[in-house]
C-alpha cells in the first residue's frame, strides 16, 4: 500500500489560497489520491479525489504531478471554517478486490488565521 | 450529497456495561460500512469492515468478541462495545461506501463520543 507524507501543520491567512502538499512516491498505477478533512470533533468530510489529471470541484482543486509521486490540494480562498486536519490518502484494495479501505495518516492541521 | 448518521452522538456509561452505536445511510444503500476509532489527538484507526449480510472483517489487534458488528440491512450497521472499560473511551466513527455511485466515495458519520467511567 502506498504511504503518504504530509507536513504536520500549516498556517494560512483568511482569504488567501491554502496549498497543502502530499508526497506519495510509492503510489501504484491504479491507485487514486483522495483528500478528506476533519473539523474538530466531527467525522471526516470528503473533498476531492483524482487519478492523474488535475481535478476541481466546488470545494477545492487537486493538482497531481505528472509522475504522480506528489499532489497538492488547493483551497482557493480559505475561510476560518476551513481550519481542520486534512488527510491525503491513497486508496488501497484488499485481497478481495471488491472492497477497499481508507487508511488515514496523521494529516496536516491547517489553521486559517483572521 | 450522501448522508450518514450515527446514534447516539455521545454516551457515558459505567465500566462493565455494553453500549450499542448505530450507523445509518439515510439516502443511499451501503453494501459496505466501516468502523473507525479515534483517540484524542490521533488519527482515525480502522477497526473493521462490514458487508451487508455477512460477518465483519476485523483489523489486526481488534477484538471481534469485544466489538460486535452487525450489518443486517443495506442502510444500518451497529457496533456494540461489550463490557466497556475506561480504555475503550474514544470517538467512534462509521462510514459507508456508496457502491452504486461508481466513484467509490466513502461517506462518514458525525461520530459518537464514548466515555466509560
């Protein structure tokens, strides 16, 4: 299973773009990169996922390098409510193939400051 | 978006008692549900994977006789912490996989805070 490496914490000013990096140098060709976030004392919230192309939705953009060994989650205009732990996860498949499980690392604590 | 609910949101119980936590997918069918546990200032740890109508698959180190999981329908999974002890105090989170959507997204419940006295 590919592992991910993220900075422990980051700060961002309100209204500015937050760029959260993630390294996944051992990712396999059929593994996706997922991003979730967890606001304090809540369940994780899905943000975005991608395979090799850049992706954008109403919450964020995901930039994946051409070699797929790293990615960056971009929150274009961070707000105070974006303060959370952000998890970069590479999807794994168990031996059955029909199920999968998300394994969470320590994530990055993003603090958006006023 | 898909909604997953958990009940109760928090529970306090005495040591030695059993506690049941419910996880429901409100607007989709979840053939697979997952149970996680999170201790303070730590990440989520997967406890078990449950498929509707079959036995749950537990992660290494998780006692299946202590954490009973039942996934009797496509919208409901329950986790029962039997003979709870203070070290079982934690934040328990379930998630459900929306298979039919085809994107393999996993939706999480709001969590249940268990405190064992």
